[in-house]
């Protein structure tokens, strides 16, 4: 995923700073390349960024990351998302004193 979307919104200085930051996330000190791609894929899916997801899936294919590894990342994103929605709904129920047992 390249940084084209934000270019019209940022000043030249802001764009340069963003570009430096963005590029630094691909030159990891601690994560190996495969992990960086899988983390990027997970974040992209979680944030619903279609261009990002496309980018990381293409990178995964180039680096010969296995389908099973990608599937496990997708499953983890789905599990976290489902858990978050469950917690969010419970918060609404509790905050508004809604008893689902009273729904027949």
C-alpha cells in the first residue's frame, strides 16, 4: 500500500514526515520479513483497508507465505473482531440496563 491517498491532505513537510514513518515500518529492527507481512495483513484487514490488504496479500505471495498461515491470520482477525463486538454489545446492554432475558 503506497501513501498516495493522503498526499492531497498534507503539507509537503507533513507528507515527508509521514513517508519517513511509513517507510520505517517496513525496515524492522526486531520483526523478520514474514512476520512484518503477516502483521501488516492482520492490521489491514482489521482496519478494513482494501488497498493495504491487497498489498500485503501480494507481498505474501511474493515471499511464498503459505495459504494456511494467511488463513490463520484471517481467523485471528475474525476472532478479535467478534470478541470486540460481543464486548461492545454487552457494554450497551449494561449501560442502558437492558435485560435480554425480558425479550420473549
